[in-house]
C-alpha cells in the first residue's frame, strides 16, 4: 500500500477494493489527527521557521541529535568523549529516530566537526545560534514531544516548555506538555512561580503539592 497524506486525491471510479479504501480512509484520518495534535502542542512550523530553515532541512538525523545535545547542557558544550554525553546522544538517536546501533565518541565528534564547518549554525565554536535552537527543538519535538520534557537543560526548559493548560500566544515558539506538568515543575522548581506558564492557573495545585514536598525537611 502506498503512503498517504491529508492531500491525497482519490479515484472515485475505482471501487473494486472497498476494504483497501477503508484502510486508506483510516490512514488519512490518523495523519490528520496526528497533525492536529502536533499543532496543539507545538504550533505550526511557519511560526518556528527561521532564516536557516533551508540549510537545516538538509541535516541528517545524527546531526540533529548532536545539536539537540546542546539544548541539554546547563554548563558549556556537550563533550562526547564523556560517557554520559555519548550515552545521551545514543538514547536520543534510538528514541527519536529508531537507530539501534550506537555511535562511538569518534563518530560523534566527526558529526560535530561537520556541523562546525557550517558557520550559520553557530554564534561561536561552542555555542549554537538562537535560530539553530529553534529549528532543533521543532525537529525533535515534532517527532517525539516527550523528549524536551525528559531531556533538556534548565535554560531550554525555561524558554520552550509550557504546561498542559497553557494557551500559546500568537507567534510564540513553545512546546506544550501532554502529560509532563509534574516533571516541568520539578525541573524549574521555585522558578516556576515566575515562569510564563503560570498563566495556566490550573497548574497552581500541582505546584503547591510538588514544591511543598521538595522544600519540606523531615
């Protein structure tokens, strides 16, 4: 069976295989449903689109995974000679892209070196641009919306992540939680109280319960 998109055209004269048509209808509905859900938690791509979108679209899965590691670092760039960073990279590759074969630190460094040869992704040799962050976040979250809540630095969480009941403002680049409110609160801790996601007033009870637990000494 061929792949279908929401814009697939039908041949109305071909009704020889009703069961296959039903399967196609089901597939189209699932694609539409997935698109609506993505628009809810991530917004439309034209909001995230940057001046480097064309260049970013040429990146491989491994290159995007390496860039996402920069969004997971609280202190400096990721170091793929460190086992923890290499493990994180391979976890991302597996969860997001289904890659079962882990890369070595040498292979990860080669990927990073290729990325560094493209100046438009970098503010300096160790810091990616804001446009690169936006493109990387959208690419990863559009495939797996759990990843930003499970793996991100404090700064990344603060900039991009929002609670389930948050109402996205026009033009706002953010990822809305589907099930990860508690993890977001735990990640930001007391700083959640001044975070923009506090506009989600339904979050207050969860915040009280989690912060009371975190800051109550037994």
